[in-house]
């Protein structure tokens, strides 16, 4: 693949970071009670709950810099869905467990609000109604089926509008009749901000946009200021090996220093070249390394005039690209808009994804943004987005890795073979709210709260 277009990975979120903290690396061997590995949103949210809900000493090791992983290269859309349709969760785990998982993700909205208040966070968060558009009957029926099961589980179900001129309107099964309303076609196109008349239905749900990198960096700065004697962040300090014992772990950094801790929480977005030695019994390393597969997602961004409303729209049924993917839901294009810097709006487009073959390493600085992804995105935008200009000048083009577990769900909790090791990682396409949910659950585990079984428990993540 050639890359005439985008020689660098240029993220709008990192461009807005304006970091003020000094960088501290691990320069000697130390000890703490709880060690978090990984300084993305999952790591900092985990640190937040460990600091606010326990009295223990917490350290965080980050191989690069805080918020420069997926957290600095995403679409920044807050959504409370899964990478799988709710119906498939019901089929796989049963309605009670699927319902509880959805409630847990929904609760992350409240947790985020609480964190924002407690920490006086200034990073903008725009919350609104997000839209998903459908062109095909089969996609719409699947979506209605998901909504049907959400309702069966007693969960909140928001509206769906179907165009009055939709040719298959009369074929929609009786059991879905109270889940949608009829609207003029023009209204549907207007909500989806599209000129593509193939879109025949729109569903609505709570959504939001934020700069998760800025949020994570702000949280890091404020936690360090608030807990100077209990919290340390070491950046440019990669973990090479974790040696697990019965009630403690020794963690080795690539510079040869060690950290002794009673629990280690991996918030590494999956993998990343570290070895796990389990001194108490069976091998964990092999299962850990097959736990997460990486999928690279590509994004483009361009400026629009200031004053446009923040929004998020997913376009189902629109063609994406021939890049390989392995998620259960086929890739679709999605748009977000938000105020950006003082005098602009930023429109971001995502969709194409590429599965990293096993044992291949992704390097965000040298990985090439494929020309075919750019072409597919550009032509999608021109065909679909109502306000697209004939020539769009993209200012930002970036990519990042999403880590997927075999179950397609986030993996949260203690390892089943050695609970000294814990996880809050994986399932990354919708990782912002789920990493907050996971962070709270980790603190609940540490505090020995009685937790109901969850489909996020590691034992489920390992299975398809
Ligand atoms: C293109 C794209 C679009 C996305 N869009 C959305 C979206 O719209 N909405 C949404 O909710 N989610 C989205 N996501 C997912 C979301 O960004 C992630 O779920 C979230 O940022 C993950 O945070 P994290 O902390 O788990 O991972 P990361 O931010 O990747 O952090 C993991 C950190 O661990 C560090 N690390 C790894 N190994 C080691 C080691 N051995 N030693 C020390 N440190 C280590 C890494 O350097 C990294 O900084 C998207 C992701 C991508 C790539």
C-alpha cells in the first residue's frame, strides 16, 4: 500500500493536549500497593477509583506518554452500546446477564458526571441525542430486534423513525410495531444530515463527544496534585515482565528497575510485548497473548465554521471499504462534530478498519494510512454528508488500535488463575464509557464488594 497522502499520524486530540506536567520516568526500584499498567483512559480512570475508594498507594507505569495510545487516536464519541448487538448477547448469555451488562455501561454516564464534578474537570463534554441511519431492511430489523430485547430487559429504549415511503414498511413484524413511529422521509434525511435518499430509518440514543486524551491528561494532572503522597505516574517506563506470586507481584521495567505491588491492573489495551510469569501455578502468558486481537481504525478530520451543533451519526448500510475486519457488526461510517479550538468546529469521519495479523506489530508512527481507506472515506462523505463541499481539505488523519477479546466484550476483573493480576482492557471500539465502568468494578473488587457475575468477567472474555 502506498502512502502519498498521509505520511504521519496526526491526531486532533493530541494537537489540543497542551500538556504542562513534567515527565517522570522510573529511575529506581520502588514499591506500592496497587500498580496500574497503561496510561490511557482505562488506566487513569482505574487510578481515579483506586485513589478515591481505597486508602492504598497507587503507581501507574506507561510505556510512552499518558493518553498517547488509542485514547489519543479515537473518534471521541461516547456511546453506551456494545460491539455486538444486544440480541446476540441475550442469545449467548441470557437476558439477565445481558441486561446487567447494559445497565453497567449505562451507569458509566453517571460515573463520568460524578468524576467531572469531583475533579472539577474542564475538558468539554457535549452530550446530545446521537443518530444511526439505515438503508436496508435487514439492518433495520436487526436493530429493532435489539431494541425489542432491551425493552424485554426493562431497559430504556429510545425512538426509531421509519420513512412513510419505505417500501417494506408493511412487512415489519407485529412484535416491533410499538418500537417505531412513521415520519416524512425528509425528516429522516434531515436528522441524519445526509443527502443520500437511500436512508429510510433513523434510531436515536444518548451520545456525546469529548477529547478523551485531554480528559485523561487533565485527570492525571489533577490526581497527582490531589494525592501527592499516594499517587505516582512513571512515563516512558515500559513493563517487560510481570512475575506473579501468591500475594504480590514483581514488575520489571525495560530499564531494569522493579516495582513490587500487591495487585497489578493491566490497562494496556490488550497486548504490548510483556511477559507474565505465574509463580503459583498454570501458565497465564499464553492465554493473555491470545486474549486480544488488534484492529486498526482510520479517521479523517476537517474544519467547519464555528457555531455548528455537536453531533454524532452512524451510517449503516453505506459501503465501507475492502479492508479486513473481524468484528461481528460490519464496519460502517460514522461522523462526529464538535466545537474545536476557539473559532472552529471539527468534523471527524471514521469507518474503515484493518485487522492486524497475529504476531505483527503495529507502530502508530510508521504504520501507513492506506490510500484505499482515504478514498473510501472521501467518497462516502461526498455522497452522503449534506454539507460536503466538492473538495474537502482534511487537516487531520490518524489511526489507532482497538483491542478485541474473543467474546468481543471488555475484560474486567481478576485473572482466574492468579487474582494478583487484574484486567481492565479489550473491546475497544466503544471503549470510553466501558473503561470507566471497568475502572469502578476494579475498585469494587479490591474493596471485596460482593459483585454479581458479569459478562465482563475474564472467564467470559476468553470465549467466543
Ligand atoms: C480509530 C479509533 C476510533 C475509536 N472510536 C471510539 C469512539 O468513538 N468511542 C469509544 O468509546 N471508543 C472509541 N475507540 C476506542 C477507545 O479509544 C479506547 O477504547 C480507549 O481509548 C482505550 O483506552 P485504553 O486506556 O484501554 O487504551 P490506550 O489508550 O491504548 O492505553 C493503553 C496504554 O497502555 C500502554 N502500554 C501498553 N503496554 C504497556 C507496557 N508493557 N508497559 C507500560 N505501558 C504499556 C500504552 O502505551 C498505552 O498508552 C476508538 C479507538 C480507535 C483506535
